[in-house]
C-alpha cells in the first residue's frame, strides 16, 4: 500500500489544523474523541515517518485515520495480487512490508523464489528461508491458499521441538519474548529485542519450553493473539512454563493496532524506529490468564472457536467437535430485592466465525440445563447431537468459568435504604445517592424515578421544595409535603395509611400531585406511574419495589358499570388493606411452596373524584379535599418552573438522613408511640392518631434538616412544627367525623328508614294474613315491643338501593347481624346466636329481634295491634 499517496489525501482533509512543518509534522482534530471543546487539536501526523497518533486517546495509524475520515483506502489484497516478476522486486517488497534491512535478510538467509511449489502443487512465488526444522516458505500473495509451508520431507515432530529465533537470543539473557510468526522475530532481532516463535501449528510443546529453560531464560513475555479462544490455549503454554520453572507474563498489544495484530504491526506503527519499538515492547501492559488449564487431564479441548471431545474409536483416539461456539460465565450476579437474593450467572460466548454472542443473564437454577442457549442465542449456537453432548458442554463451560475466577457482584432491584459496607445508602434506579459503584436495576415501569447522585446548591433546592406549600392553602399542601418527606422514613416508622386527594375534574389535583412527585423523579399530570385501572397484583409489586419512596396511583373514579364499579372497589379494598396492615397477600405455588409475599414498602398517594366506601377503608386513608379554585395558578406555575430542584432537595435530605439513620431508627418509633398515645383522646377511629403522629414526626425531622443545613432559622422551623401539628390534628378530627358517618350499621338503618318513608319497603303486623302492598318489599314484622327483621331480605334491598346510588354498604349479611347486636339494636338469643326463630303467617322465620325504642323508624309502625 502506498502510504505516501494516502497521506497526501489525508492532508487535504478539512480537519487538518496545521500543515507539515520543516520536520514533516502536522496537527489535526482527532476523529476518535472530542478534542474541539478544549480548542487544542490532539492528533499528530508525521509525514516523514508515516506515523499518525493522538496523544490524548492514544489511537492512530495512517490507514485507520483514512478510514475514519472516509478517505478511500486501496485494498491490500488487490495490491498484493499484482504479480512479482523478479527476485529483486520480491526482496524489495518484503523489505517495505516489514521495514527490514539488508543485513536482517542476510542474517536469516531470506531469498525470493519465483517458482516454488505450494502444498497443493501449484507453482507460486514465495520467500524462502532456512530453519533448524527445515526450509520454510512464505507466499508472496497474502490471499494465497497457503500462506506458509514447508519443503517436502520436513517432519512435524522435528518442527514441534524447534523454536525459531532461539539461536539468536544472546547468552545470559533473562527475558525473552514469545511472538506470533517469523516476521515478528525478524523485526525484534533488528531492534535488539530477544524473541522466538513457534510455527503456528498448535500450542507450545514441552520440548520447546524446555529449550527456553535450557537457554537460561527466566522470564517469557508472551505477545500473542489473546482473544477468548487464544486465551484458553495460551493458558496451557503458561502452565507448561510454570512447570519448568519459567515465569510467564502475558502481554496485551495496543487496541489501536487491531484485533489480529502482532509484534511486526507494532514495529510498523513506530515506523521502524528500533528504540521506540523496543521501549514499547518493554512497556506492554499485562493481561491476566487462568492460573491453570481448566481442561487439563480431561478429554475436552477448545480450539479454533469450538469445543472438542476426545473419543475412543476402533481407529484410535479421535477429536470430535461438539459445538461451533465457546462459552463461559463471566460473573455471578445476586439480584437482591431486599427480601431475598436470587443468583444469576452472566454468560458470554463466541462463534467459531469470530462473531460475538450477546451477553445473557441466566438464573442459576436454569444455567446447567443449557436450555438457555437456544432461548438466548438462537439457532446460530449448535450443540452436536448425542446423549452426552450437553453434559460435556456444561462441564467445559463450568471448568473454564471457574478457572477465570467468576467474580460475584450484587444488583439491587428496589429503591430505598440498604446498609452497604456498614453505611446506610438510599437507592434509586440510577444508583445509590452520593455513592458510586452501587448497581441498581429496576423494570422500565420505574423509568421516571431518578435522582441526581449529589445535590447542587442544596440550600436553594430545599427552599424551592418548601415553596411548594404556597401553591394552595397550607391545610392542603402541608400534609402533602410532610407525606413526601415521610417516605424515606417508611422503614423506620412503617406508616399504615394512604394519602388520598379527592377533587372533581379541573381542580388541578393531579397537577399538584405530579409536582410533589418531582421530589423523586420526573413526573407530569398526565404521566402517573399507575392508575386504578392497573391490576391489584401489579400495584402490589409496584408498592413492594418502591421501598422508602413515594408512589402515586391516579384516577379513582368508579362510575362505570356495576361490574366495573365492584371490581374497582374490590381492588381498592385489597390495596388499602395491604397498606393499612403493612402486610402482603400470601400465595402458594403449584408445588405447595409459598410464593414471595410482596409486603408494601412505599407510601401511596392516591388521587380521584371520590373516596373509597366503608368505615374500615376510610380509616386507612388520610384525606385531602381539593375544590376548584383552591390551587393558585400563578404560584403553581412558579413552582413548576423550579420543580427540577426538588430532586436535589430530596438527595440532600437522604444524604443528611444517612448520617442520622441509626439514631432515628432507635428514637423515632418511641417518639411515635408517645405521640400516638397523646393524640388518643381524638374522637373517632383508632387509626387516625397514628396517621397524625406519623405526619407530625415527618415534619419534625424535616424541620431539623432545614435548620441543620441553614435553609431556615430555628424560629421558622418551630413555626412550621406548630402549624403542622395544628393542621394535622384538625384534619384528623374532620376525618374522624367522616368515618363515623360511614358506619355501615348506621347507614343500613338510615337507608332502611328512607325505603320505608318512600313506600318501597314495609313491615307487616305479626300474625296478620295480609300480603305487603304492591311495589313494597317485605322487610319483616312487628308487634308492640319488637321489630322482627328478616336480615337477608333487608340486606339485599338496602344493598341494591346503595348500589343504585353508586355506593357500597361495606359489610356482608353476617357482618350486618353481628353489627346490629353489637350496636345494641338487636338482641342475641339465649344460645348466643344473632338470629332467632318465630312463627308468623303460618310459617317459621329466622329473624333479628330489634327493640322498638332503639330503632329510629319504629314510630312509623302502629303500636296497637287489632
């Protein structure tokens, strides 16, 4: 290849900054990395030496630069195909190809032969040189069927014992180089570098290694082709050397020379500069190899990108390829979700064509069956048919993998707090806050959750977060912000309630919620992670993975068909009870073993147009009622403009918490119990004081944080604490009233009274033979002292009326019977049963016996019976 012509084309490229000076040196912008930002071109071009090199990224080469700039490069094979007509021309071509000098050719007695016969008996030109094992030929043409061959009569056994170049290694030399091919030996000799090579017919033999030891060599630096397959083969050479007292060191040639480079290419890259080449050889970085041949003393081997097995046949031992690929496990990965860790193996492979197979993760339970090869690598990876082939491949993969060390690392599949190397770290899908080297991987469903690794201007970021309070009245925004900063305390306090934002469409509840969610990622009003249309199991897993984080489910609006309404209420009940009890649903596998229980570990904020029905579910939420006009659009717009600071505020908070986590882990549960007991006098459900206590403690911790970092004064922090406590107590009292109004038994009595007043239901006098009026459903009977309620008929009629109203009663018939007794409306029988039997209208009925003076609608029933 005419490098001078190629350099002329390169110097015409627009990225050349300075043309060659008197020394032939030019400079240009580097195409392999971005050096324009600094304003200094880093690519050096020496026209005289025909050298190209970037002194920043260390890449270079005349041909490589031409290709990078899109300059046509003449095909080496086409040029080498030009016929050589004289021996002098052939010698000159060899000298140019490797920058050899006349004395080097004379030393190795290299001559040109125009009519040599190759092994296929075709006459072709070749360079000829003697060796201690016989005469060796190297073809003129690079694309010839045979690149090297021997003169006829040369014995393989003799060649296997001989190391080319060993005779030229000076006596008392401690270190020698093992290189690829005779041209590499020639350039090393020329540069004064002691080097030897075998003849490319397999691994080193014991005789060859012994010859090195006998020559007094102590250290052998191997400069070979060390791709994956070559690395395994080289391991045998290394082991042989160690067995004979030699110290082998495997060296890695620079990547910019290309994957198939050898020492001769390095010599050319240095433009035949002997000193520079010798220094480069001495400073080659080392590459680690397996300590021992993993397949030694087995019937397996790896050669030419295939796995071979030695089988005994009647014709003797025969090596048979059983794959067209090689594979090994490069690492073991523990996928840790905070509850259990599942071991996976990471496999890599390569086809015998050199094509890399994609890296795959395989559960350890499936890795040894090899079924994953077809699933992950497809038809390209072939295992030979046979009963034992798969077992053989599995054994080879295991042996090779273990020989490489098989490092183990941990990948976390959840957010939130973990103690890593003795320190508390807060995890997000992007990694650990404030820490490098911690790997976190979650499903794409969590892609919007992300936090910066470290905060920028934490004081201003926290002030921006506190300005969230100004988008509406503090009685609405204070519990939202407190709930947000409560999320990282979930593992300590384990809050058992859901923050529920209820408002009609157009009140900006989803916009305000999305703004709050920006403390944990990048959210907008129309990008909620989940909606109430999601499946219960999907929501359950979502709340499990988002440990110590804020979750958001949007659009609770059960106004579809009766069936869809029932399904959404049922889903809400499942989710809210799971959160309220801080307990997941236990399931069983087909083999009767228990599945993983996905206990909720995040805090949930839900938005919708109505609340869930039923006293029990209402007690598990902390409600916030938005109305149209409550959100200040001007303040909302300003808050949205600085929402990107919220994540920095949360990072600063979590880094601060990590220093106090162990302290808070001891103190906050005790503080919670004290505050909940103090709030126990609050009327209503017992769960409300717990919710108020959790929000209050979160505000107290937030106040400590903002004072500690200088975002607020101590006086301002106390004002925040006082306002928060008053707001949460007031909201808790209001919610207690709402829960009381949702008492299922009281609702039943009220609806039954309504049905009676609307003449849609009726009680008949006990003992009468009359039928109920047309259009009125019979609910039971009465006399002067009691009302005899048919619980099944009454339950069905009341439930139907509430369903028509888009509501749910919240209890079943058994709960109704028990509740009417517990609330004092009905008497239990002497045997302790809720119902009793009476005879009326000629039949025996099972009824609930209600005392008339305790039932509000009894006045509508006549008291004197005729």
